[in-house]
C-alpha cells in the first residue's frame, strides 16, 4: 500500500461502488486500475491494482521551504494490491500507517534514537521503553511538549555542561501544552 501522485497516468478497468463521499477521511472513489505511464513496466506495476481515493482537507504551503513535496489537495490517492476488503478499511489502514510513521519520526528525531543500541528483541524493547519513559518524565516535569532541544538541554545539565539556571530558563521559554 502506498500513496501516489495526483498526476499518475492509469487506465480504469473497473469502478466499484462507494458509500462515503465528501467529508475528510471518507472514500470518494474505489477503482481497479492499470498504470500506463512510461515507468509502469519498468517498476513492475503493469498488473491490475486498486486505487482508493480518500477525501482530505487541502493543506496549502504558506511559504516555500525548499524541501519539495506537493501540496495536499482535496484527495489522497492510495494504491494497493488488497482487493478483498472494503475501501473504508483501506482508508483506515493508511490513516494508522501514517500514525505509526509519525511516531517513529518523533522517536528518532525528538528522542534521539536514530540507532539501535541492541539488535535482539529484548534490547530493542528496553530502548523503546526507556525513550518513552524519558519523554513522559520530561513532559511531567516541564508541563510542556518535549522537543529535541529540551532533551539536549537535559543531557547537558546531567553531564554538567549546563547550569540549573540555564536549564530552568530554557524550560520557561517553552510553549505550554495545549
């Protein structure tokens, strides 16, 4: 299952009935398609696939960030080879998949867990639990959303590279939880 661009080139083989429509998160269309663009044969996507069109809230970029990526339109196109479930289930799987991706981004960037300290199941489990507990303790102690800078400042304080006044000053400048 993956998201495809709005300008993808494909032929519709079959339109399937849907019950939803316009609200964000509802399925607008459900189709069986075959990609026909120049990359379809090279990428192995020349077989019939399912395209589910999910309604979403448009998000326009306020300013250019230089990081690329398209603006989000009124729909999200999700392609999958799962043919035997309802289109609402496909939308739900995509939604939860995105939540998992967001968690791992938070885990890697905010909690500083870019590399595994152990490669066995117990070691990975311990690293995840310790990182989440540290995050929760930071939130409880500061009453603020944890950030990478707060984590770094706590590390500096614990190692003696920052004073208590510097740490408290940093915490006072954080945004409160909303």
